[in-house]
């Protein structure tokens, strides 16, 4: 059924949609902008969830669930928050056959309802810190949608923590950004730059927002996760105070942080090629696909061997799928599973069995290995690690190749127009300059990286001496 | 903070609410009828999820995610379905600052949107069976709500499968009912009766509905899970046909099945006592709570021992929590963790360490054991199994004691009024009789159990000879 995907170089956006549809990752739902996550795509999300959830628990967090219906007036309580979110909410006006007295907003994010509850639960420093995460669906009514990257309803996790001091809240904000960095780099094999968002790009209601930023294979940037220090803004709005150790009432400090199904889009665009999807082994639903090759007279022989190998692979905790559909040819299957991004393919037929070997083909490199059957499980276990590392390195090299340090405004415009990618340049910290650069070039400041050269330079636009080297890019 | 819970015998409904609130399982949200599932309650739900999810996968199912917004006209397509669900839906009329052209219903269940998608995915017998499950939130606008048991938004899983034959669909319906029975009995230690719902109690749109029915400790019944054979009803409504092996177009056969956060309510009411919650070890967030007992001079000694024991327990995969809060007395902690239902408590102080022992108290029996420290981990591992079995047996005995076989209508009324519980009685199969019994006694037919005596008897109401022995009870 695979018609082959559009080439990346031809039309990257179409390549992306082709991959999502043909690899059966997702489909549009009947309501404009909604997404159906199909089993293969959802299995990737489940792998993300299980790794992230463990990392959250290892850092002391627990899960809970808050209602998705938020009374409309809650949103009004934090001035920046309502300005940021009110334009894109979906509103329930009728339920149970009647018009509601107060309309209900479907959560675009849960700060307001969670801080309403935290007021009930927090009274003393002994109730702090409160370290809660929620896995949930949220709704933001977007005009332009794209599968995984921007849909009106999406799945995510949102952490919401409460602390006794500003220092603790800041430390939590950094801890969770580091969790996201580790997850992106070690599980998704997606290198990211960590840093702070500018004032104009920060979360509506935050004191400061930090993010991980990745480069996609079209050299555009993707904001892949954010961690916010909310200061006392939501505690103020919802009157959440606690008695500190000196018996004084004080406003609680807050953080929130989240990643979403958008990460699946990031995964696709970090690694894929003209044949389709490429999945890093740690998050791939299947790490290995076995294509048995047989005719009627050799079926028993081959399948017995395959079954035995599969048993051994599963013992070694390799996620393996056998494609024994007799209605499709081996060649068809090779293409199909390459397009669907399975990291390794094992081909095994009667002649291979005679020689006591199997053929292993690595998806991302095309490398072909003839492996002794007795060594096969060990070989594949090693490749799980090797392929993961190679994909990370490949993505990192790609990012480095497409990152340009520029020093003049003319150079900036030329690079953005001709090469794209990430541009490292000094910025004077002015929102006005940021806005002008955006208007003229469509490039935005992705973040002010933590990793700074430690010397000043000239602002790319104003020429003023500046201490901030920032990353500019066109972004999703 | 524990004020002690109301006695079950005094006011069971109040006991239930006290336990849910004081054990910090859940809280009401700001919108009427919505629920906040707090971390301790959510940890129970997570344990349910992880066991059920594995059972679904072991029976060949995969997870996916469908949008929660359903175009209003979808609901109209299946006549019984709309009649059943239209009165209780919540409706989105505005989004992104504009009135929508067509109002959107928030899923009360997902048959309609899923079968809309199945039409796109199914064309041949080779696409079948399609075995998909979804973990999601759903909304049903209920007038009378109670935490976990009936809330306007709740969490659940809904399986939706598509099959080539009626026989296969029926087999799937039974397989999943059996998964639910096993989960209820082996994980929740909650004995259930499996059987078929009557025509008037079946799911809106099903050909036949099957359920697991449990008895709560007030002897009322709780429907704890349902599995529906949907026949070709939804395939007809959404025009989902497939080409069968003989190249003929045929309508697809369907099933759906679900359990929800209501199960947490069932767990509470299956095992709890006047001291509060009692949790079976397999689903308890903490299987063991350790209460270290020390003064300033013995703190180091005790905590070193406790830390070493905890390390060993975790190696043995025992879920253990240490309550080392120095601001609360041991006595307070004993009450607190009994109320919160932790299956086993370990007390350990300097004198215990001198004797090389610890005190273990079993929550449900109150049994006190002095256990050598060298034997402690093995003892607790054994108790995880023993307590699980004892709780199941205790619940089963309770159900048996409160199940009455009656043969006359006078007896029926007397038993329902004075003893309650489950009543086994013959029924002539008439919906009219069923309705009259319900009106007169508030007892409903919980199910027609699979386990039948194999002989006929007189209908409890009409006196007609009948082959169906059914279970009547007042129900949640």
C-alpha cells in the first residue's frame, strides 16, 4: 500500500504528512484540527510516557488528575494568563440538556484549577513542597493545525509544583528542564539546546520560562519542552498562602512544566529520511522486524527457526515483530518497514538457515550484516545501543553543520534566506529589536542558551555592545 | 488530622465520603459533580491501569487515542445510542472566540467517532480483527454524583473491536468479560458474578451486554465492568463494510467494553471497615508502611536499620513507605495509616533492634507478629500473597452470607426490606415484571448469571414456570 513518500528536499511539509499518514502514526479526526493517534503512533507516545513518568517519579513527583472543566471566571484571575489563553479556549455552554449558569472552559493548561485546589491543601510549610504531575488532554483552538505539531486537542503531561521559597522553585524549574534535556537526548536521540525564553516568548503568567530547542531536518527549530518558574503569580491570584517556619503567612512559590504529543512530531523530523520514518531503538514500538522468506516447502523450517529466535529476543527484552503475511512479497515488506522506521530488519530464509546465518539491515545507515544465528541476539542487543548513539551523533552533526555564527545584519539576512538553520548572534535584550527581526526575517529568538561564551559582542541589529549570545531560527 | 471516620453501620454513605476525603483519595472539583483524583487515589488507579493494560496487550489489543470532540450529528446515527446518551452530554458551542457552525459533543463514550474512523481503515477481511483500546476521560452530565462512583467527568478505558464474523465478536465479548473478572478477583480481591444484562439494562446500541457485579459491604450491588456485543449496529450506522474471503461486501461486527475510575469506589466499598480503607496488596500504592520509633539519642541507630531494611524490601519489589515525620506521634501514625488502608505496618524502635526483631501489624485482621529482622523481608513477601487471598476470601464469605435464594414474592419483599443483599430468584423474562419489581422494591436485576442451576422454577412475581434464575439487588 506504500506509495513512497515525497522527498524531503522536494517538499518537507509534504514529506512530513506523507510519513505520518503512510506509517499509520496518525490521522485527522472529523472535527477540524483534531487528531486520531493510531496504534503505531500511540505506541511511541506510550514509550515516551513510561520513560518520562519514571523520571518524574525518580525526582520525587506523584501523579494526580484534575477536572478538565474550568469555570470561566478562573481564567480571569491572572491577568497575563487570561490574555494568553482566552482567545484559544473551547467553551461548554450546555450540559445535561440545559444551558449552564456559568460557561465552562476546557483546560488549555491547568494552572488555574490546580491552584484553586492547592489553596485547600496547603496551609503550612509542612505541606510543601507539593510535587504533582498530570497526564491529560488539553484543548487550544488553533487556526493552522498540523498532525502532532499543533492540534486543537493534544495529549501532554503538566507538572505543577508548590514551594516555600523562591530558590526552591527555581531549582525545581531547572531540575525538570534537565529531565527534559535528558529525555530528548538519551531517549529520542534528539540533541537540544537548553536556555531561557525571552520576555515576549515566555509562558503567559510565568516569571521566567526555560525550554529545550531542537533542530529539525529542514533546519527549522522546534520548541520541544518548557519549564516555567511562576513565582508567586498564581498563589497571588488564587490566594494560596502558607505559614512558614517563623509562623508568618507567605505566598507560595510555583513552577509548571510540560511536554506533549508534539514530541512525536519532533522525533519524526529529527531522524527521518527520503524513505520515511527512522526511529531510535529506545522509543521504537518495534526495535526489530523479522521478515521470514520461504516457499510452501520451506515454511515449516523457516518459521520454526524464527519462532525460536523470537523467544530468545524477547528474553533479551528486544521488542520484535514478525511480518509473516503471506500475501505480501519480501520486497514489499522491506520497503514498508523501512518507511515505518523500524531500526533493524532481520531477513531469514532456507539458504540462510543452511549457512547458519541471518541478514541484518540497519535502517538509518543501510548497512548490511551477515550474522551467525548463534550470535544474532547478542548482535541485535548491541545494535540497540549502537544505533541509538549513531542517531544522536548524526542529529548532532546535522545541527552543528547548520548552526551559523554571524556578526553583521547583512550576513544574518543572507544566512536566514539561503541556508536557514540556527543563527548564533548577539542581541541587546530589547523586545523591540526582537520584534523587528521577526517581522523582517520570520526568525525568532529560540532561547538565550545557558552555554554563553563569557564575552560581549555587538547586537546583530542595533550594534550595541551586548552580553547575550542568542539562538535565532525559523520555528515550528 | 484524622478525625476518625463515621461507622459503616451508622451511615454507610457518610463512611464512604469520610474515607475518600480523609484518606486523601479524591476531592470535589469547583464545577459541580467533577472530581479531583488526589495522588493517593490516583496511585491506585495507576496500579489498576498497569495490570489491565498488560492483560489487554496479552489478549492482542493495542492502544490508540481518538478525539474527545464528536460532531453532534454523529450521535444521531444510531437510534438507541442517541436516546441513551443525548440527555447527558456536555456541548461545546464556542471555540477560538467564535460560535461553531456545528456544536461538538464531548464524548460520553466513543463508539460513534471510532466507527467513523474504522470506515476509513477497514476495507477487507485482511484488516480484521481490529483490536483497539483507549485510555481516556469521558463526560456524562449526571444529576446526582458521588466521588469515584458517579462523576460528570471520569477516567476509563474503552475497547472497540471490529470482526469479520458474529461468532468472533461474541468470543471477544466473552474474552474481555473474563479479563475483567480476573482483574476484579485476582487484583482487587473483589469477587464478582458474571452474567448477561437484561434487555432494559443493556448498553444503548448493543445487541447484548454482559457485566461483572460485585457486592459492597452495605450489601448493595456495584456494576463493575461491562462488555458489549454490538452486532452490526454501528457498522450499519456508519456504513462500515468489508470484502470477505468470498469477495462479498459485508457489514463489520463490533464489540466494546469498559471499566472506569468507578472501580476505585468498588475497591473502597469491598474491603473497608470502621477504621477506614483496607487495600489489597496487589493494588495498594504502599504495601508496607514503616513507622520508626525513636528519641533523639536513638534516631541514628533506628534510621540506619530502617534504611537498610527498605533497601532490601525494594529489592524484593515490596512497595514500602517510611513515615519518619518527627512532628507526629507513633500512635497518630498508626491510626493515620490504618485509615489509609496500608495492608501491613512495621514498627521498629531501639528495643526491637536490641532483640533483633520488628513488629508487623496486619491491617485487615489486626494480627500482630514479632518477626526476626533477618526474616522480615521474606515474611512481608509472603504476607503480600496471604493478605491478598484473605481479603478475597473475606469478601466472598460476606457475599455468600448476604445472598438469599427466595421463592415467594412476600419473602422477596421481606428480604429486600430487612436484609438487603443479593436475591436469587426465578424471573419469567418479561420487562414489565422487571419494571414492576423495580418500582415496588427498588431492586433491579443485576444480571442473568452464566452459572445457572439447570432446572426451572417459578417466576418470583408472576408465578410462571421459568428457566432463568437471576440476581436482584439494590445497586449503585
